[in-house]
C-alpha cells in the first residue's frame, strides 16, 4: 500500500524550513563557493547567494519528499542505505557529496557531532536497532506510543549527523515517512521556532545522556499541531 494518498497540505513549510544551523568544519567538504563570502558551500551549480541556495534546496527537498511519499510503502522497513538514498536524491544536483557520509568532523558551537570515522558503524547500529524496531512503524497515531519511535530514530539521526549539510531537514523527512506509516498526515514542523526551537535543542542534549522524554514531548506537540491543522 502506497503512502501517496496522504494529504500534502502545508508540506512545503513544515518539511523545508531550515533551523538556523552554522557548523564549524575543516577539510575539503568545508570549502566555500568562491565569491560567496564564505556563506555558501562549494556546489555543482556555482551558486554564491545564500538566498538562492536555500531556495534551490527547499524546492529540491519538496520534490524529493513528494516522490518519497509516493514510493514508500506502509509495510516498508527502512535501512541505512534507504535513508542515505533520500539525502542523495535530494541534493545530488547541488553537492558532489550528496548521500555520502561526511569525511570531516563538524560541531555546532561547543556541541560536537559524531566523529566522521564512526559514522558507518553508527549507521549500521541504527539500522540494527532503532530502524529494525520502529519501521515499518505500526504505532497508533495518538499518545506516547507514536512519539516514542519518532523520537528514538530522530535523535540518533541528529546526533550522528552523517552528512556535511542538510541533516536536520533530512531527519525530519524520515520522521514524516515514519509518521505516515503510523497513519498520521505529514508532520508540521513549522512551529519549531523561538522557544520551541530552544526546547528542541535541549531535547537533543538530553538524548545524548540517554533521556528521550524531552524529545518525545517535542514530537507530541508536533503531532498535536499537525492534527489541529488537519481538522481546522
């Protein structure tokens, strides 16, 4: 059974919104496009404007999301290769490293993501554990049960941060496909800003210490907002 019948209302804003993310990195993947004032990564299209790049990435992500919804089955188990393919399908026109695990270490402020050398092992572990347990996602689309699986997979993807860029939006796409398997409409992430954004990042830090409850709460709020908009 395809997920294509799911409503796509508000998909553009909820999936493609980019949480402000400035990373520190070194190496070839840290190169910037000449003339971009070190604001746009070196890319296949020669884009130097950050506004133009964000527009391009958003358009490609929306198109990829629509194709992913049509091509994902309700009984499909996700693998590391499958969700890696989603990143490549999204950014292959833009970056030469699309879909490839990053070879550079990156951090955000004083928060380091997984070391590049550990990414293949961590993604294999994710597939053997969280993806095997929570996909295909059969949770009832209400209450804590659905939030648990979404939180468990999402925090692992964010903490591993397997790609040079686009990890947050890519992880939200994976969460949306899981939610569709559980019978929810496309998740509305557009409210994760301001105070809610701070709550989200605090939940990521809590998950690093093994506490999923804050991220479950974040997803409960996202699910509730999604359902309110669907019925409004």
